[in-house]
């Protein structure tokens, strides 16, 4: 080899060796004479023909692949990928190799990548430091978001709200914008104006930051319409390009501010410039198309692959995977644990699909998967089941605390459901969003019926707002009988909707939508107001009857619940002991700390607490012992077959005994026959409710029941 080529190889930190024909482990040095090559191949310094010893295990492994190329009949090549070899004196060499067969000549080119490795490590460290800074900004975002919401929730005059908001956001180290419901700007802090300055603009006109962000959202997010229509929060990355000189990567968060009718009052927008992080990460090979955290392809890479897949015109399924309640997990365990979870979830999902399938991280807790070579729904369901199976195994925090996660998966088919990237992404996003309603593992295929169902939900939500404005709700009462006293001592308040065209509607037809939309908070306040008024009226008639109110999870987590309850009690001048709150087991488990805090407050003022539908949820005895409770309600599903089913008999006996040992009263729901009542009395159940005594009835009918009871008591005492 000429000295010029040898010098070039040395400059490029490369050596070329050639296998000796007919031998599996003998080689000749063809070109290059770097010191590191002698350290890697020590025998090459003294022997024209040398062997590669066992002290270079990774190179030995690659030679197996290389031999397959060299022994083949066609021209070919194979790359080793990046690897590290430890040589004499524990020195590390960072290497890459290519085995080539060309025109019957076999060669092995080994490159020293130490300089590139050092650069990568340096830039990755800088990226990590910037990423930590970005995490700090995220924490600031969350703090400021909470603070802004608190200002909106206080009864300020409009002028004072603007002043308070301006003070809150002005010194933030990132862009903060507050808009009206139609996304027109009310306030923008100085950081926002600086972030969206365009130094290269020849017109020197200031650009409206909100207009820029909205346009980016519309252009880069297929789910934009769904986010606005469903009043959802969103956070993610956007790329802002504005010729001739502007190119910035933005980390953007969008939060709705809702009024009592769950209508948009304002939008809060945060924006951080993360261009430096992007630049440092992109200096590494392929990382401009790679997610830094999970090492999966990123949203841009996914978009490119999806476009190619559609151009090929071969049928495939697209999956959109959303980790349920990830935000709550992040808040509870911290951002580091949230990152750890995303890495593990992505790894598990990737291991459950074919290597020919394509998975990418496309959002904070969202992944998209292209399932190739699948053109029927049954096969797609099989893949999804494998994904769900691999994520059913518990996850662990760094402190070895176990927990489970659920996934909502939306699916759509090309070309059956859509023919464009935008439509496919929009449809799978809508499908996954619908699946999130259950909070359990779910798979939703896009369909016209699903779209129709979504439209129906929007209609019902609109009608619920009208119902709140027009006072269309009524509160029915179902008596609860104390078995020892044989009289009505309590009543469960149950809401009904007196719909103007559909008649009287039961909760099953609208409560789930009220909870999902957030209207349950306003409806719940109405229930508390009405119940307090009923207690006052009943008390003035000379009856001491407690009214029990059901709380939804959203109400339990609403920081304004207790102040509202306390105010209603004082305004109506009623004894707090005549009110009871019912919560389900699931609420206890969802956030024990918040639940305990609320229950301690309500019991401190004299309101009692019961666990509703006991036995249908987690049935955690530990929580029963810790939480401040008064009553336990046995679910009707156990009472229904209590006379004929030995298992139900055993369960009810055990629950009653356990509750009494914990000093809790027991109420049995759904009592419909004399035989059920006899069994419960024989086993020391304290109270019962059900159709055997009365269905839920209007307030006036309930008053008549109390009056008849009082009359019977008077007659029995007189005789």
C-alpha cells in the first residue's frame, strides 16, 4: 500500500487487515500503523501473519459474522456497530469495524472512535445538565400553574385578577401567556415577548406569541381539535421555523381554566426554549430522530416512517398507546421515577412486538406503533394482548415499591379507516382518548359508532349545563332503617334529572359524563346545598333523620369541597351530625393522603363517614383501620343471593363481624325480601335499605313516611 494511503488511514484512525485464505484466525496487516492498532492486535507488530487472541472478545464475536460474509458467494458487507474493547493496562479502545467482500477480496476495516466517543460523552453530559435544568423548569411550571389557578378561583374583581396574575407571572424564567376562551391574549410576560422576537425580520413587527403557538399546534398536532374540544391539557415539543433566521424548539404546555359549568374561561400557556438541548442531542449520531429518554425514535422520525408506510400502499394497523394516570404517578413519585417508568414501559412494549414493527415515543406518556404485515383486526388484537400482558406485571420504583399501570390503546387501519397521516393519527388519538374513560387496560378500534358516541357525549354534556342553569335536578331519598329501633334514622340522597324532553333520568345515564366533563363538581355542590335545606326542613318538622350524600372521586380531590360543605351547614344552621358522606373503596386507594385529610376535617365538625359498595373494590382492611370511618355499606351484589348462596352468607357474616370489631356500623343495601331481612337481623346487621321498605322517593313522599312512622310510634306508646 502506498505511503500516501497509509498516511490517510493513520489520519483517519483506521487499519485494514486481510484474512489469510484457508484459515479461520490468521490475518495480514494491509494498511495503517497506529499505536492503538498494536495495542489491539499485539502480534501484528512482530509477525506478518498473526492471529487475534482471546483478549479481544467483542472483536472475536464480530469475526463470526465477518466469516459468513467472506465465505459467501456474493459481494457484501456487515458493520459491527460501536463497541469498547479493554486492552493492556485496562486501557479502553472505542471501536467500530466493517467486514467487506468485494470482487473476491475479503477485508476488515477497524476504526478508532475514541475521539467521537469523547465528544458524544461530553455533549450528552451537557444535554443531561440541560435536561436537569429543563426538569427544574417543569417543576416551576407546575408550581406556577397551581398558583394561577388559585388566583382564578378567588373572588377577585376583574381588575384585581389581572393585577394578581401579572405579578404572579412577570418574574417567571419562561414564557407565560394567559388568554381568553377564544385564545386571544390577555396577559403575556416579558419572557414570552423575548422568546418570540424575530431578530431577522425586516419589518421589525412584533409577532403575537399566542398566534404563533396556536398555528404551530394546528400544523404539528393532529389531536389539536380534540384537545380544544374536550378542554384537555397538553404538553410537548413544537418546532418554530420562521424565515429567514428563526429556528427554535419549544417545550409548550397548554392548560384550560374552567368555570362552574365546565366551560372554558381562559387558557394558560407556558413555553420554554429547548433549542440548546436539541442541538446538543442532535450532535450524536441519529439522535436528531431519537427520543433522548427512551432511545426510541421520536415524533419526527415516526411521522417520516408513517408517511413512507402509507406511500407503500400496503395495509397496516396503527396503534396509539397512552399510559393512564401518568401525571398522577409523576406527582406522587417524582419526575425521576416517571422517567424510569417510561423507559421500562417502552422496553416492555418493544419486546412484545416484531422487529419489523415500528415503535416511537410521540408525546410525554404516549407511544405510537406501526404494525406491519397485519391486515385483519383479530391479528391486531393478538398483538395488543401481548402488549397488555407484558405491562400487567408490577413495576417497581427505585425504592422497590411495587405499583401497576394501565394502558389505553387506540387502533386504526390503513386504508380502511383513513388514507392520510393526519387522519390516521387523529383517529387513533380519539380511540385511545375514549378508552381512557374506563381507567383500566383498554383497546378501542376506530369506528363510526365510536365517533357517534363521542358526539352523543358532547350533546349530553351541553344538556347538563342547561340542566344546571334551569334547575332541572331533583333529590330523591331512600330510607335507611335501624333494625334495633325499627325506624327510619337515615336516608340516602339520590339525584334524578327531570329532563325537559326525555322525562325523569336515573344517574346511570348521566353521572359518568358529568364526572368526565368536570360538571360533577357543580352538580355535587347543588346536592350538598339541597341536602342541607332538606335536613333543615325535616328537623323543623320534629324529625331527627340523617341524610347521606355520595361523593365522586373528583369531589374528594376538590379542595373547595370542605369549605363549601362547612358554609352550607352554617348557612342553614343545621346540626352537622345530621349529614353523612359516602365514599367508595376506589377513592380510598386512589389517594389515601388526600382522602384521610378530608375525612378528618368532616368528622372534626361532626359529619359522619361511610364506605359505600364495600366488597366490590379493593377491600383493603389496612385502610379501613387507618381512615376515620363510621359505617360500612355492604354492596347489594352480596345481599341479592344471601338466602341461597353459601358464599354470600359467609362473606356477609365475615364483613359484619369485622366491621363490629373495628367499631363500625353496618348497613346492608338492596334488601328486597323478608328472608334477606331475617338473615341480616340474625347476624347483627345494624341497618338496612332497599325496595322491601321503599324505593327512592321524592322529598314530599319521604316526609309522609316520617309522619306515618311518628303516628305509629305515638299510637304504640299510647296503647
